[in-house]
C-alpha cells in the first residue's frame, strides 16, 4: 500500500537551538531539490523526501553526517 500511495520518507532533524535553520534548508534542497519542508517547531525541522529521490540518499546522508 505504501508503494502505491506513499509520498516518500520523513526526515526529522533536531537542532541544538530554537533559532531558524536556513543553512539546513539550503543543504537539503541543494542535494534533494524536491524535498519539501513540512514544519519547523522549536528545535526540530521536518522534511518530506520523495521516494523517487531514494537513489540520492546514500550520497546525501554521507555528506550530511
């Protein structure tokens, strides 16, 4: 069912502070252009990563780490 109706993967990032994280947005969208920011609340940011971009995840997470 997820393969048929799923929209992708959720990525939740915890920040050290509650300050906005535009550098995080830029990092993610530079590497996964179709990533969608879902919300930024307190010290967490959530993104939706489309399943069509899964081939890019290995490189993305290596750079992210």
